[in-house]
């Protein structure tokens, strides 16, 4: 019983100490609207300290907030999320010390290495004033002074736009030592200075913001040398190791159907009509196919045709023939054909998970078809055969009654019943 009583007293004392340790802003006085300012660091950048065994420290001009999630060594604390320590594959020890933040690797400091400790913007004071500035400390534990810097941009290949706050990892070879940094709001990054050597530089779309490259996150990587390189472009995409499958086959009008697949496709692949077999059920009557193209390319070609042949007789030959109305332009199109405010990056064709299937003769109203395509390759390079079913509605659309060029023109009437 005495032991139980002592346990209760210990629990109560622990709760009291925890409550006392929670610092709140003092009452009264003028409101503090200034964000905490970093006043100094320990050690200073570019120092060489072979026997360094202490903590890296960031000192501020006032008491800072630990946040609602204290550091627990799992990388999920509010302060922990603001620290990037390289090179290490472990979660570092990050501690809040009133007016300072301390950092050390979980495995301890290793000799003959270049360490990079980055404090990201986001430190707040007790009144929740947030600092928009970060800090970077680079120091040596015996290795030569670092002089390598990699600069470039990370692009989300799926959207064709720069990827804000993308994770950038430079893995030094052959030791696989990873150095990490983040791209800015425009997708651009500058990672360095780093030790001399050869690297695999990766750009990752860090969707869960855990500063790690998770298996299903989109990424791109390239092998680079130790020289300063300011022209790196990393086009991130999801890397699949299995072939794609058909998700749906949907008629869009009387002479086309969209084949939607489960993965992004290789934009360089050009499937010939001979690669697809379409059969009309129930007799499996073969259907001749005119074309099978990635949707961005098909949209581009038929937008050009629509510009040349306008049903109202208007001259649309000077219109943007690369961008159908209501669709984003294809990356790599001429600058005059792309609205600059979209911020798309030229250099590679657009990614898509859709193919457009066009038969020689219009689809039969109420018809049911099987669609088989051989050798469909995803963007990672894995190919396979796919099978799906196309069902044409019983009630025809207005477009299905229009012969000639109008049957392929995009417009609001193509999906509206009569």
C-alpha cells in the first residue's frame, strides 16, 4: 500500500512539474508582433572541428515555442519537422531549450565528414509570431572544405509545373551518404556546399512532408559529378514496377473513345492501329481502327483540324492550335501557345493515363465492344497487354448525328442528350 501511495504521489508530482514547464506569454504589457530572430549558432559555418562531440545550437533573441507536438525522437514533433540534418539516415535528436534548439545525430558525430544542419522557416514565439527565415550550418569533422553545390528545379511531370517544397536528396557515392534539402515555393533548389565526389541527385514530391522518400511518392533522379551544376531538371513521376491496366473505356462522341489506364503512360510510345483489336459483340465482328494516340497528342492534332475547318466559316487558323479549349497546354509547346500564368515547364511531353481510340466507322448506337491493346508501356518502361469493354449508350448524342468534321469537334453539345 505504501508503494502504491508513493506511485500516486510520484504521478502527481510529475504532472505538476509538466504543468510548471509549460511556458505561457506574460500577461499585460504591449503586444509582441515581432517574430523570433536568430542571434547566433554554435558552431559557426565552415569550421573544422575533428573532435566535435557537443550539440549544434540555434540561439534566438527570445523564448520560442515548443509547439503542440513535443519532440519524441520520431521526427513528428513541431520542432523536429523544422530540422534537416545530413548526412544521416536516422531521425536526429532535436531538443527545445527555451531560447534555443539543439541538434545532434542519433548515431553521434562521425569523423571526416561534412555535416549540414538546416533549420527551416517556421519557428514561433510564445505569442505565435512565426519566423519566415531559416538558417544553415555547414561544418567539418575533419573532411576537406566542401565546394560542391547543385542547383536546379523539381518538376511534377504529371502537371508539368514546378513542385514547391519538394525534397531534394544528393546521395554521395559509393558510401550512399544522403544530403537533404528542400526546394522553394517555385520548385527551385540549391543544395550545398557538399563534399567532392559523384552523386545521385533526386527530387521527391514529399506529399506527407516527412522529409523522406517514401515508396509510392513521385521522384526523379540523375547521376551528377562534383562540379557545380546549376541546370538540373528533375521531372518527378511515380515509378511502377507492374504493367498498366485498363480502368475504363468511355465513348466521347460517335468516332472516338477514351481508354483510361491505371498508370501514367510513356509519352514517347506511339502505338499503331495494328496493336489494338476491337470487336463488336456478340458476334466478335472486327472493327477497323484509324488511330490510337495519347490524349495530349490526339487533342493537339484534332484542335488543329478544328482550327482549319470551322463550321461557322470563321478564320481560326491563327488560334492556339496546341491547346484545345478548357485543357491545359502540353509541356514543350512553343511559348506563344502557352499562357505564361500557368507556370508550366517546357522540355518534356505531357504525361497522361489516357489513350484516344478512333474507329474508321462511327460506333454503333447501343453497341458493346471488347478492346484489347498489346504492349502498352508505362512511364517507368514496364509494358503489358490490356483488355477492356466499351459500351455505347442506346440514346444517341447530338454529336453522333453529325457527319464529317463536326463529329470530332469539342464543344458543350458533345455530351448533352437531345
